[in-house]
C-alpha cells in the first residue's frame, strides 16, 4: 500500500501570504485526497482530485495533480491564522486495498 | 449531531491495565477504522471492519482487540497496556462502495500510559 509523502515537514508564514505544500507518491492512483488536522482534533477531508483532473479549487484552496511526476500540491491563498494546522495527503488507488495511508503531514503555522 | 464520536476523549492509566475506547458513527457508513497517531503525527492504520467483518488487520500486537457489534459501532480493547501504547487513537468511517475512499474521522482518544 502506498502513502503520500508531504514536503516540507514544517512551514511558517505570515498571515496574508500563500502557503504551498507538496505531496509525492509512488504508484498509480484513482484519486488523491487532502486532509487538515487542527491541533487536538481529528482529520477533516478538504478536497479530492481524481487522476484525470489536473487542478481543482475549493474556496482559497487550489490543488494540482501531476500524474506523470506522481505529485500533487496544495496551495492556500491569502492565509489566515485559522489555517494553522497539519495537512496530510492520501493517494488512493488499487494498491491501497481499501485503506488510506497517511504520512507525517506538513505542519503549517500562520502568524498573525 | 456528531458524525463520528469516540469516548473517552482522554484516558490516563497505569501500565498493565486493560482499557477500551468506543466509537459510533451515524453516517450510515458500512466501513469503520482504527488509526493510531504517534507523537510525530504519523497516522497508522490498525484495523478496518466492513459490515462487522474484519477486513484489515495490520501488524498490531494481539493485546489490541477490535470488536464491531454492528456496522455503526467499532470498539477497541487494549489488554496489558504498555508505555508505548501512549498515543492518540482515531476512529474513522467510510462508505466502502464509494470509489473515493473519503474518510470521516472522530476527534480522537488520547491515551496516556504511566
């Protein structure tokens, strides 16, 4: 089963700046999902991008997927202090045998 | 209404004790999971049940025993607790038939073994 590997492990920015997180994976996928985890809380699904999509938007979130490079990125525009959280990617394909595997995530700190 | 609820939220206990964590989902999903998150935030899947049947059983000590009385509930019982069991345990659910595999997580149960 494959998991995503997020990069960087930690990111610190000022409020109003954009934050970009990257995810790499190893085998073919059906989709790739991004989740957010606020401190002391459970993971919350943010966005799903299918293997035949290249870009997807949801509010201030923009996700891209490059299947040839086996990578995805999550861009948060005009960040807010409330965006401070850990972000996890989870590639999902036939090799996952029905389970999502998570990495260590990217810890984002947005300073007010 | 909480979609996936776990109890207790915090659990502090001594080494060697036995404890249980309970999970319930009201989303009508047919698949439930237990994940363990360590201090470095790695989330590792432990078990998965589909319609009360165990379908995923990762390399987990047999001191951990999941039980699913029905498809809306998945409990985790841990025998002879060890220091290394200290972690946050997350319950999650999904609808197996969906191709997305999107998971809905509970808020976690933080277990501290002293």
